[in-house]
C-alpha cells in the first residue's frame, strides 16, 4: 500500500501520554536491546522477513511495547491471545501463532519475558492477519495450487489494525473476503467437530454388497443414523428398521446429490464408499476448503464467471445472481490448473462444418473457455448459449452471436469491459439451505493442501 496508508497505520501505534502506573520504560529498554543486538524475533516468518518494518513500528514509539506494560500484559494482549486460541474455527492451528509460549509468558513479570511476549504478539498479529486475508498457503509455497497474488499489506498495518481494534473478532472478520460461503463452511466445521466429539457418527461397511431400493440389510440401522446426522433424513426416522424404504430412498437421493453422485436412491458401491468416509476425513476436507476460500481474497462483483473444476461446474453471475450453470467438459484433463483470477475479454468463432465458439480469456493459464478443449482451454457445454447471453449484455449494439456464426473467417467480438473470472478447485462447500456438499478428489490435491496446513 502507499506511504500515506503506512504512515497512518504507524500513527496508530504512537505512544500516548503515560501515567506512572502504566510506565513502559523498562520493557522498552529490553526491546531496544533485542533490536540492537540482532536477536529480535517475532516468531512470524512473514514479520521476520520484513524485520526493518517491524523495527520501524517500535522505533517510532521509542521502543515502548505495544501489548504489555512493565507490570504485565495489557487487556488487548489477552484479547488477541483469546482469538489466536480459537483460530481452529477457521481450520487453522493455534500452534502456527506460538500460543503455548505466549500463554506461558503472560504469567511473567520479567522485563525480558515481557519484551519477548510483545514481539510474539506482534508477530502473531501479522501471521494470523495474513492467513485470514490471503490464506496460509501462498503462491510462494504452492504455486501449483494457489496462483492468486496476495493482497499487499505491511506488518505495520496488521499490527496497527489489531492494536487499534475495539474488538479483535471484528478485526479478524474484516480481513476475510466477502464470500458468504466461507462463513457457511465455518458453521459446518463447527457442526462436524461437535458430531465427532459426540461419538455418534457411525462407521459404514463399504465392502458389502450394494443395497437395492426396497431391500433389507442389517447395515441400514447405521445408514439411517448417518443420513439423520447429515441432515438427509428426519431425526424421527433414525431408529427405523433394516428396510431401505421410501423414506430412506428419498434421503439417499439427497445424500447422493450432495456428493455429486447419480441420485438413484439405490445404495450402490459409489454411495457406500462416500458413506464410509470417516468424519475426521470430512473435517479435514472442510479445513482444506476453508483455506481455498481464503485464496479468493477479494469480492468478485455482481458480474463474473466462477469455475469449480472439482465439481466440473461453471457459474455465470449476472446482476449479483447466478444466471446460468453449465458444465466443464474436460475437467479431468485440467488437474494441473491452480486457483487463479483472470478475465473474459470477448467471444471468438472459428468457422468450420460445425463452427467452434469460445470466450476469450486473459490469464497466465488459459486462453479460451469453450471450443473442444486443450491444455489452455476449458471446454464447456452449451458454449453458444453462454456466448450469446454475454454478447447481449456486454458487446456493442448491433453485435450478435448470429453475425459471428455467419462469418466464413475467424471473427471476434471484444467486450467493452472484461468480465472477472475465478477458477478454483473446491471439494467441500455449504449452500444457503444448510446442506454441505463434498466431491471426490482422485488427483490428491486435497491431501497436498492438508499436508501444507499440517492437518495430518
């Protein structure tokens, strides 16, 4: 951000007139000594990488601490610690922010300990703030998964924001993107975590024979429990018998829809495999996808195209509403595409016996949406209708899909304003009706992100 913003952030950290009981001079000398001796350490890789900026935060205050006084931690320090301790609600770990060491130092009155505590809290504010704003796994760590450029925020701005906040939870919330689906998924993480703790989630045997509609099977007792706990079957029907009856058939259809399966109602091998996934694995899957949601670190606006390769789904948003859904036809060939932002710039046609029409794209990874599919092309179903709809609202008057299709040579229509494009790989999400959806990941991308988040 610009110098004026940084200066404003730093101004929030200027020391106020101090009362005798609030003197910080002793801890200030310990902090000064840390920086002068080269032993200053915030515990945050991001903050330590910009240590001159961190030093500037303290120098402008004449090294007076931000989070503590000579007689111990400030109330603000305890509030920040409380938020760090519950960072698990975001699928993050308190260990990332040195919570155990911070908590131990909160009990000390030694100046060097309090100086170390102040540094750790500043580093935690930077680390936690950056994780919420951009995700913990940036392009520098896993460019094959996340190619979204992080929002540029200095350590000073994170520390100043946390220190000045009336409510640390509001500070954390302000760093998140505006996507309501993130909050929905947090709710599901909480729900699944409580279900795991209850011990009620049943273990389903996927090795047995499929269960046809109307058939009986001793596994139905556990399947009924699973369907009730997952919200597909009314709780009042959880204790039914061994018969796969009309009620459980309807519930299985709902379960299959939420897991991207053909909603036949019969409990086939694929359905049993999804039912047999342990709840701990589902919790891990939700945490992985909370991280992916954090990579979407900006609002997409009221007009955009959102592509989820894990679901082979393309959503065209117009006027803030989902206007059309089509499918990705070559999703299996696009497993190497990371999460990225781009823009749709127009429509082009390549003549032939069957004219090939596609949306033109500006991005580092793909050139077109439509066509027949290639390494740099996302093939979609019903490309002509999608292109026609977009031309109608984004092209100049008089330009239509018909004029393009009638051309004997390659032709193109440029949009007056590019359309934001976001491509991602999300295998768990929650809808507004409270349902949570999961998709399989044969490519192993979830496992890679889970390992980077130290979830295993």
